[in-house]
């Protein structure tokens, strides 16, 4: 094969890849969202419940192997009567033998029709927890990013928690 042709072809491929990469980078958007997840573990209509666990062991937040499902309201502010934005739906599994970490799979199903998929390890006893944003739908197609969660209301006696999520997204 002609080395001059090979050199030109290689250069053309490199320039094409750089142009595609540059165009893609210019079209990407950055979105920051602050959302509040209202978590009701007790009462007549819990939104966060254990569904499976180790036989003979209590199904709680620190028992290795306990699986929880959630369908929590997402609101615009920390007050439970704030404007509804959607639902946080998914699963948590106590995945650390010492009970300190949860494996999280969570969909932020937004009322306007888009969704954001969150996945990762939640170090549940740390004040601030970071999880990865791995996917999305609607206006968040091809999203990637991270979600930082922190409890802003904790009412252990009533089983009520509000988690503020600061979600940073890069999408197209």
C-alpha cells in the first residue's frame, strides 16, 4: 500500500474524529437541579419499605441483605407540601456486611416526562453522599453526572426523612 495514501487516510480519520468530538462537545448542556425526596418509612402510607431480607434477622437499614423498595415524592422544596416534581422510584440493598453501605438503583421519574437514573453506593451514615448518574430519558438522554445527597430533615420517631439532592448533569 502506498505510504503517502496511508498517511493521508490516517490524517483524514484523525481530523474527522476531532471534528465529531468538537461538535458533540459544543452541543452538550449542563444542568444543575436541586430536588427534595420525601421519605415516609412509617404511617398509613409508607413510601419506603423493606421487602426481603435474611431469614430470622430483622429487616432494617443496617442488616446485611435487606432489600427496600421506594416510591417517594420529589418536591421543589424541603416542605412536604412543596410543589410536586415527580417520584423517586427504585431499590436499596444493604450491601455491606457491617451495614454501613447501601447499593442504590433509583429513577427520578419527573412529572414532565423525563427521567434520571442514579446508581451507586450510598454511605448511609455519612452526612453527604455522592452517587453516579448513569442514564436518562426525554430531555436527559445520554446524560451523565452525579447526585450529592444530604439529609435536611430527619425525624426518626415518625420515620420521616427529607433528602436534598444536588444533581449535576451533562447531556445533549
